[in-house]
């Protein structure tokens, strides 16, 4: 399973290293530069609102479906019609809830069309994630990896033309960006459905709530976890826009920094999406999850620490490079938010393990405490410290959540602790912090210094034995010798559909 994880994660990261940065910096960032921080800040706030309420639309179906299919793939034909009907009912309730929330928060009715369009895109995204949970649950990991970037490929093509083509770029509006998202998601959903063709998936019409309730009851613990994580991940942008006098502009400035964290978090999310069905399969087959936990933990901790050290040291330079407007507050926020990437990565290892093991009650209890602390800190720090207050709140709450997930995983999931790994990881963290404060020649280009800091951290990880190069090269050699035949007891890779 470790080899299968390395093979798929290599493909996953390779594809996303090309597509996601191109989208984030070539499209999404340029949209903000084109429409302005205030307009984009309003969009970011509405996106955060609809993202938090997404729980009503999804109800934990994606995570529950992926986890259950990984342990029993025969459930696919039986579950698909019921879950399809359930998602239609939930989608209608979701749109009504979004309207009610916008009314309670005081948004003018002129904003409602944009809010509803953003909410409709969230519904399409939820449907895509549901289809991807079927693809991943059936063991088609590399096809799922392809689906993870397909909508961004379409966005690059559509928005790239509108943003950069002469005669079109001067007329670009925020609505063009939202419509491009709609088209891209629809096309990717069609591709996902093609991947599942031949699996006997049919829709038999809307079903009554009596048939839906047993599935909904089983997925609700996953839904609560999604809601709680969405709350402390996206509440900051929404409250900045609502609590400050120039809230839309401040939310836009904050999102300058948050966008880079969001870009990094995409990679951690992809790891988590890949780990969930693998952990679930191993637990279902009574296999030891320790080696996969150790491998993914070291890989993500090493990468996140190196990235955080390099980005935080040159946060102001990154903001000035990327944006036409480069307020100092955005650089300050990025210097703090860069370190949030480390606990987020740990969350995607240990939180995913708890979800795969159906330990949702204890996981949700920890997340409830996290959300309460997050809300209190935001309500106190945003009015007094503004953008910096939101950034510090993110670092405190994400770190607390990660530590809680690690403690619960070791306590309840029978994961063996390797003292040598923890000592090496602690030493590596100290080295990264030391590299962070080492004087660097000021007459050297900051891009070169950034690369030097990042490379120095990775070199330290390599010398400490934290980078899994030996398993990776063993996997490559085994692949060349018919590696697929040696994985009969592991989750099968992509097969014909």
C-alpha cells in the first residue's frame, strides 16, 4: 500500500504542480488584479458564505461514500440512485438556506443574483466531488487525480482567452469568471460520468425521505466534520467583510495572502483525498496503517515546513511580485499564514485516518471546540487588529486542531509511535527556523535567496532521513519488473471501466 500511495501521489503531485499554480497565478490572481480588490473581496466573502453552508448540500455524502465504497465496492450500484436523489433534495434546501443567510447578514438584494450563481457553482462542485468519491472508492486513483485538475484546465482555457486575448481583456467582468466556473464544472462532471460508465449506475427518479434517512443518518457525522472545518477555515474572510468599515476591500487584501495558502492547501487536500480510501481499505482488511501514516506524515511535514520557512521569509516580495496593488498588510498576513500550511498538512493525515476509522464522534468534539475558539478570536481580533488578527487566529486554531487530531489518532487508532521519527522531525523544525533567521546577502536577487532557503530545508530533511527516497526508488524499480502484479493484496490501481 505504501508503494501504491507513492505511485499515485507522484502522479497526483506531478499533474497538480503544473495545472494548479498555472490556474491560481495565471487566472485567479489576474482576475483580482483586473476587477480590483474590493470587487474580488465581495466575491471571496460570498464564496466563504456559500462554502460554509455547503454542508447542507453535501451532508457528508462525499466522505461517507468514499470511505464505505473502499471497504465494500459492491455497494456502488445500490447506493448511487439513492444518493443521487438525496443530493437533489439537499441542493434545493441549500439554495434556500443561502438566500436566508444573505438576508440575515444584511446583504442587499442586488447582491443576491451573484450569491445564487456562486451557490449554484458550489452545488456543481459538490456533485463533482460526489462522482469523484465513487471513482476513488472504486480504486481508480489516477483517474480521480485527473478529475482533480480537469475543471482547472477548462478554467485556464476559458478565462485565459477572456483575460489575455486582445479585444476581450478590457471588457472582463467578475461575472465572466463565475460563468467560466459553471462551464468548467459541467464539462468535468461529464468526464467523471464517462469514467464511471459501465458500472451500472442509473437514476431511478426522486425517492422519498424514508429511504434517504438511513443513508443521511450514517453520513451526518461526516457532514458535521465538514461543517466545522469549513467554519474555521472560511469564517475569517466573511467576518472581515462584515465587521470592518471597508470590509470588502480588507477582505480582498487578506485574500491576497490567503490565496497562496489556499494554493498550498490544495496539495494537502489532494493527499487527504488519496489517503482516505487507502486508509479505509487497510482498516477494512485489518492491515497495519502505521507504515502509510508514517510515510505520509514525514512527507507532508517535510514539504510544509520547507515551504513555510521560505514563503514567510520573503512574504512581502511575493506580494509585490504578484499583485498590482501590494499593501503591507497583505505581506504581513502572508508571513503568518505560511506557517498555517504545516498544521493543515498534519490535519490531512491524522484527521483523514480518524475519518477512515469512523471515529467521527471524538473528531467532531475536538472540532467543535476549535470552531468556538476560532469565532471568539476572530470577533475580538478583527475589530482591533484587522487582517493580522485574522491571520493569527488561523495559525492558533489550525495548530490546535492538528494537535488534537494527532492526539486522538494515537490514542484511538492504535498507530505505533516511532520516537526516532519524532526526534528527527523536531530537529528538522529547529533547523528550518534557524535557516529562517540566517543572514542572506542583500545584493542577491530575492528569488535566488528564496530557492536557497527552500533547498537548504530540503537538504536538511534528506540528511535526517525524512525524505522517503529509498521507498520511492524501490517502487520505481518494482514498477519496471511488473510491480502491479505484486500488489494483489493492496487496493488495485486504475483498471478498465
